[in-house]
C-alpha cells in the first residue's frame, strides 16, 4: 500500500478512535483529521469542495434556522402536548406514535429534516411525562433511517442509485417499501424488549400522568400566535417544495413561460429558501436564531467528509469494494456481499461516498450478470447500515447533537450496543426478503 494510502487510513482510524473515546468533542476530532489530510496533500485544496457534501451541510443549516425560528412560537410544544394526550399517559404508546410518525415522514422527506422537526417535540413530551428521553431519541433515529430507505427521496443513497440505474419512485415503493414495513414492526418489537421494562408505569403513575397531561392546555403553549401561523405556513410550503423540488420548473413554466421546464431545486435550496422566507416574514433576530444552530454538527460533517474524501482520493474505498465483489459467481452471492459490505461500511464511513464508489462497480458486473437486484441490495445496506453507530447517518449526528445541547448524553458505545443489533437484524430480514424475490 502506498504511503499516502497508509496515512489516509491512519488518520481515519485515529479520528475514529478519538470519536469513540469522547474525551475530545467529535467535531474537533473530525476537524483535526481533516486538517492533517489537507496539510499533507492527500486531499488537494482544489479537490476539497468535491468531497464536502454541501447539499447535506446547507440542508441542515436551512432546516435548523426554520426549526429554531418556529420554536419561539410554541409550535413544537403544541404538537407534543397533543401527541402525549393521544398516548393517554402510556410511555410505550408515545414511543410507538413518534416512531411511526418519524418513519412515515422520513419516507417522503429526507430523514435529517424529519428529525430536526420532531426531536424538539419528543424532548418536550419526555420532560412533561418525566421520562428518560434516551429510549425515545434512539428509537427516533432508527425509525428515521428505516423509513428513509423505503422511497427514492427518503435517503441520499437512494437518490444516487436511482439516478445512475434509472430506477423510478414506484420501483422503490414496490421493492423496498414492504421490507421497511416489516423492519419497522421488528424494530418496534426490539425497542419494546430492550426499553419496555424501564418505561413501565404503575396504574397510579399513569393516572397521575393523565391528570398532568389533561392539566396542560396545548393552546396556551402557543406563546406567539402570529409567529405560529407564519411558521406553520412556511413549513407546509417547504414540505410541498420537497415533494415537487425536481419538477418545480414544469410547474412554474405554466404561469411563467420564460422559466425553463427542466429546472429543478435541490433539497438544500428548498431549505435555505424556506429559512430566508421565515426569517424575513417573522422579523426574528437573526443573531438569536443563529446562536441556536448546531454548529458543532455542521463542522463535524465537514471534517468527516474530508477525511472520507482522503480514502476516496487514495482509492481505498474502491479497492476494498472491488476485492469484495470481484470473485462473485451468482446473483444471490453478489447480493449478499453488496448488501452486507454496504451495511457494515456505512456504519463506519458516510454512506454517500460509499454509494458513489459502489455504483460503478455494480455497473461493471453487468457484463456477467443481471445487476438489477444488486441495486436494491446496495440501497438496503447503505440506508440501514447507518443505524449501526452514532455517526453512521446524518440523522444520528443531528439528534445526538440536539440532545447534548439539552444536557442529555448518548455515548458512542451505548449507541453501538443497540445500533449494531438493529443493523444486523433489519438488514438480515431485508436481505432475506430481497433474496426470496430475486435469487430463488
């Protein structure tokens, strides 16, 4: 292995060790690792911007601005109280309700946007019901990744795969949708087994919770009616744009003929447009809003993208992927290797560059076998692999970052213990369903 490749691997392992150790903040660890690979020239300055996924960075930034602006209206407290009342004082029902909502919304929005909107509500419910928020937050993370895997637009790897392989929205629903429904049911059962005992309350405690919830007036939680209405309007507008962002040119061309029908908006553009509109319309102080942004999470992502970019620049990821699939003999064997390699690797490195490295390799296999099933194996592994570690997916980092700001610590090791179990069970179930459909 060349010296630069050895350095890239050493920096990656060193950074990962710092993240696991947790004595140094993960954002600082990622920035240090990025600084090293840039300083020694593994990632040239001119290639730096190619490896940083600014789409993810700006999507996060835009949605953080929207969420922090809307929070001042009492919107999240209002929804949280309504949800808690619907659960009738049962912690398990709260967990199930939020998990299902997270999964469904993540299927049609990106999962980062979903957790940014739902996490403040979940934390409020946990405080009101005097419950440990960690089981709810962890379940929310898992649900967002499972739900996001169900559709073409739910997770970035799916968008990349669909674009390269020419797959349609309906094909994702048909092939991955049923798998994620089954995985979601299994996930809820696992969460009940793991956390159910700690969330049990006596009949007297439940009655007290119900009385507490009934004593809360969700309408009184709205502290700024004008901002509430503006926030709901802008969030609804942003959600609508997420659904039609790739066809916005066709829609505008109907009323504005000079607009190019082929024009589309990236999800990050949608988030920034919504943030600008809400800040302008609400007249909120930008200084106060910007102070609440999860800047450490954004710098963590930036640093991690550069470190993984060093592995891409030196060919490490492509070489490992090539070795994994170069000697496959059958479609079923190839599906197994692609799914599990993508799942385990996605728990360690970001699934976006991993997917980018795997796509051309799968195309190359087209000379010897039908690669159609392999696209679904890649999507399955890349999306669900993010559940394995605290940094395996963007949603994980965002939720844990928000929790830290509220004084709630979810350690890397604690997440790993549950996350790896969820990864292996959900990917195994999903792979069996794909194998029965395509390889039998």
